């Protein structure tokens, strides 16, 4: 029997955007199991949403995808991948500017765990400018983020920034 391929899509997801969701949907069609894993990073100060809230939002927006689970991890990604029996790390690349950072991470992860493959995927072109950081900034300054994040995320951001 063919071995099930488990893939991990790691990130901060603060918050999950339509670009992330687009990538999750694409990856969920390629791999038997996809684990969306949020980094628990107590040193990274000033998160917009605390991790439990990010988990809740992600769970809501991937609810229609039966082979996708949401989890958190701390420490090295390669160690987490080993615990999850994952063979693939999925990362999204929006533009050339993402490539250098992603290449560095992928090669470091390969150095640490040669059997783990990083797969780069492209989100829909419409989301190629989108980032969690810009969503946070636009929302904080009163701009509309309606087209940028799932409705559940928009509602939570609105509640947070009081708009
Ligand atoms: O969405 P982000 O913030 O760009 O995601 C970065 C993430 C979480 C994938 C990366 O920081 C990570 O994997 N951190 C875990 C620590 C680790 O394994 N570091 C060495 C890999 S280069």
C-alpha cells in the first residue's frame, strides 16, 4: 500500500489570510494529510492575536477540508516534523522577495533533516501582495480588509481594533 504523505505547513498565521487559505486548499489536494502548524514563540513579543485565538480561527476556516488539521509547535520545525511523521514542509512564495529567506530556511532544514523535503507553492496571483503584517496594519488604521481575510477573521480583527 502506498505510504500516506504527511505535509506540514508551518507559520505564524497572525492572522490567517485568504492567501494562506488558498495555499492550504491547494496543498490539501496534493497530500493525504496536511498539518497547519503555528509556531509557539514566547520570545516573539507583541503578537496581534494570542496563539489559542489563531488556532481557533484556523480551525474554523479549514473546517471544510477533512484531511487538514491545525496544531502548534515549539522548538525546531524538523523535530516537530519527525514527531508528526511528516516528509514534506510546504511554504508559500508570493514574489521573488520571499525567495531568499525561504531558500535559507529550506536549506537549513535540509541540513538538519536531509530526508525532509520543502515544497514551495504559489498562492493565487490575486493574493501575491497579501501578508498578515499588512492586514494588521491596514485594519489598525481603519482600512477595509474584507477581501483579504476570511469573514470570521475580519470580525475578530474588527472587534479587536474597535472599527
Ligand atoms: O510565517 P512565518 O513567520 O514566516 O513562519 C516562520 C516559521 C515558523 C516557519 C519558522 O520561523 C520556523 O520554522 N521556526 C521554527 C524554528 C526552527 O526550526 N528554526 C530553524 C529553521 S530555519
